[in-house]
C-alpha cells in the first residue's frame, strides 16, 4: 500500500471545462499529477497501464484545447483511457476500474457523455469519428470529431478503409496517430517501418520546401512568439506522406510528451483546419513509470503492484494456464510435423505463440492486428499444403467471420483454429467475452468444432486438429488456469464427432460442452446427497454431434440438460434440433439448455460473471431439481418467505 500522490492542481479539476481556467504551466503540472494518480489507481486495481501513461500529456492537451463532450474524443481500443476517465468526472471511482459494479476498463457510452463511442476492439476510431463528422455535416450532433489511434491499431484494414473514406469526403476531422512503436508486443509490418522512417534518420524537411498541405495550419510564428515556433517547427516534417496522398493534411512528428509543442499545435490546428488532418504524435508507452518503461510489454497490462518497487501481486497458480498447455502441445506436434505453422494477429504473448516462435521462428507469423487477413492468409497457407494453426481469441475472431465462411469453409480448407479466451473472460468485460464462436462456427458446413473440458483434453484436441486434414477444425478453451488434472504423456487423436461418458446415473443426464464440466461434477455430488444421481457426459464436439451418444441419453433418461459457455445458437441449439428431428420430444423427453444469457455480461471476476449468468454448480443443481419436478432449496426458501 502506498500513499496517494499529492495532486493540488488535479484536485481543482472536476470536468474538462476546468482546464480552460489553467495556464499552460499549470497544465504541464496537471499532466504530472495525472500520471501519478493513474499509477496510484492502477496499482490497486490492476489493468492497462502503459498505454494510458503514454497519452497523459495528450489527454490533458486535447481536453484543454477541444470542447469535450461537444467535441467527440474517441480513443481507439480504449485501453489508454484511464487518464481521460480521471479528467472527465470519474476520478472518485477510478479505484473501481474493471471490478464488478465499477468503472469499465474501456470507454463506454453508458458510462459517461465524455465517452461518445465505446471500444475494446481496435481500429474502429477513425470510422466512428468520420461517422460523427458526417452526422454533424448533415445536421446531427455539432462539434469536432477526434480519433486517437495507436501505431499498432493502425495495422488493421479498418483504419485504412476509414482513412480512404475520410480523405474522399474531405470534411473537417482530426486523427491523432499515437506512435509509440509498440503494440502489445513490438509492432510488426511494413507500415510500422514506414511510420518510423517518418521521424527516424533523415533530416527534417525545411519549411520552405512545403508546397501544400498542413503548413497553413501551423501556429503563426508572429502570434506564438518567434523563438518557440521556430523550435517547434524544427521538430516537424510536414507534407509528402502516404496520409497526404489519401487526402489528409499531415502534421508531425510531434513530441507527444512536450506540452509546449502539443498545446500551440492543437490550438492552431483546431482554429484553422477545414478538412481531414492527421497529427503524428510520438510517445513512449509506459512513460514516466520506470518499471513500465523497462518491461518488455511497456506495462501494457499489469496485476496490482507496489508503486515503489513495481512488483506485481500475481496470484499463485495451481495449474498451468490453458494457453500455456496449448502452446506446448502445438510445439510438440510441430516437432513431429514440419508443415505445422502458427499464425497470430498481434497477440504472440496472449496466445502462447511467442513460445512457438522461439522454437520455430520461420514457422510462426505475427500479422499485426489483422484478424481478417490472418484467416485468409491461413487459408492460403492451407491451400498451399501447409497446416496452419490460427490462434485468435474468440472475441477477435468475430472480425474474421466472412473470411472463415468464404475463404475457409466454402473451400473446405484444413485451417486449424485455436479459439482462446472462449467464454466469459472477467475484467475486460463484454467486448472481450468469447460468447459466440460455437454458434458462428458450428453452423458452417464441414466445420469440426470442439471444446476442451480441461487442459488434458486440450492436448488431445491439438493432436486431433493436427491430424485432421479433410477440412476446417476449431477447438475452444478458456482464459486462465486449467483444472490441475493429470496431464497425458502426449496428445491422442480423438475420433471425430464422438463424446465420452463421464459418470453413469439415472433419471437425468447432463451433457456438457467445455469447461463447465467441473461445475457439473460439483453439482452432481450435491444432487447425490439428495438422492438424485445424474448421468454426466462430455460432448467434446458441437459439430459433428455425437448422435449415438445423444440419442442414447435421450432414450435412457427422463430429462436431458446441455450446458456450455456460449450464447444460444451454439451446442445446446444443435442438440435440441437433433432431438426434435429424431422425435425425442414426442416420446416425452424433458430438455433444458443452459447457455449464456441473452445479454452482454458486465465486467467482474469470471466466477461472479458465471454466477450472474446462472452457469455455476448451484444453478446446475437447481436446473436438475426443476426439470425433475423437485423444488430447489432456493425456491422453497422463497416460497416460505
Ligand atoms: C481487433 C483486436 N485485436 C486485438 C486486440 C488486442 N489488443 C489490444 S491493445 C493492442 C495493441 C494496440 O497497440 P497500439 O494501437 O499501438 O496502442 P498502444 O497500446 O501502443 O498504446 C492489441 C493487439 C484488440 N483489442 N482488438
Ligand atoms: C486491450 C486488449 O484487448 C488486450 O490487452 C486484452 O485486454 C488482453 O486480454 P488478456 O489479458 O486476456 O490477454
Ligand atoms: Mg502503440
């Protein structure tokens, strides 16, 4: 525990309008205090630290110069928005970040008028800002639109689609490119090298060499004071960039930590811009906090930590994470088959492919934040005779859906999808929940869709995917630690479309798809104490379904319950369809399907999220009791009251 920092200027700021009363010197001090407050808050909550620290000066300058919330300030991804939240009336709740009932870890429209557009996924800000700008032009909400987008987010196709459209429309719009030469990992790709070339190496252009573009928008030397303006202009290259070719006025690069550059530049640009402007700001991720600056990920995301030492309070783990198990299983398979490749979209650490890349550097591809490209690229690799494993979080795979359908499924290409972060992920909340992948994959002809019930099963599913050459195959697994189950020597290839019996019982059967299995077994124990012994089976496959197993369960039990960590339309829906088609309901089978609710579940600890989704052991027990016509304890309590 550390003392709260002293913040005399910040204490005078409730809303951005208060910044208008501060001098430039006070704004500089405000930035220092805001940085200290951000570090202090994240030390008690954990969360995304480095990106926010890198935009502290930018946050102060943008709010000081523009008129938010009338002007729409849109943070790309939103993981850098904590300083923005502190300045926009949410300081009193900043130490509840990402906790149940607390502030969200990203921008969120429902939370504040200062969050005009919610985020969590990357590279949406320019499109959204252009939408606001065009709405304004057509008589909608007034005010400027400002997108702040990172160099990592700039690697996604959507950003270029938006620039292309904005340049064509030619309307007043501000894009601040926050270039810190970092994504979560070091950024990759030719665009990243291009941005670096804009400010590294070559001499800055002479002002007289600028024939068009943004020069008219630079602060007037006479008004700003000759010395300061000259110094600022020395640090700028103006014109001649790709962005200019796309119809933007390009200004930069600017030192994004130097308020003496930022403030006059933003003031002048705001006063003079009459079309789309891109301001290229150079910053440091983790700026001003030594442990973050020194970390390999520049403090991208941290657990709670000690402010003085930077030491994080990481929970002791009892079992390896699913991600680590996947990575090791893939390395093992790849050691035997040199056609196995790994593909990640800017998440080498999160997906475990960093370990794979260390072992097989030429066989691993980080394509940047480009999930759509990753999927079609893998389709091409598969068509070319290779065995690509595309490791993408469930939530980000949503981006690549048409590519999954059109490039992979229609052509029946054997792309392997490692769908990490399946189910509810916790503090990142609804934008990051892996709720839909079973539904959107299992409806595709020819796709094989598996879910691991535990980390040993995951090893078998990696082996199964490696062996499956006749079409696309996906396996899903959750964020976090495994169950601690005994691990197999190596992966066994599973028979496609076959589940497994876990425990025989009678009366009611529970068919689990994924890691709810352990909750099912806990519920079974409790039910046995009440004289009910459910049969429990692990489906393993949502597609193809194990028809024999399902129809046998239906035949031999009065009731059948499915459970999964996914939305309606997934495993349970497919089982219901099969049972209906086979006439099981006509014969009196009682059926229930336990799925995620038809709602976006708010951020909280994962267990709490599953509680509010009614998918924990207690809820399974209650479901069994209700389907068997036995009143649950909870219901009895309610009746008596
Ligand atoms: C579509 C999508 N893919 C992946 C991610 C995961 N992600 C979050 S932040 C980030 C890096 C962003 O880098 P950059 O835009 O440069 O911002 P910085 O963190 O450097 O400030 C990534 C890959 C995401 N949020 N959205
Ligand atoms: C902002 C973002 O999208 C990522 O940083 C995400 O929060 C990572 O999630 P994991 O912690 O599950 O890797
Ligand atoms: Mg970056």
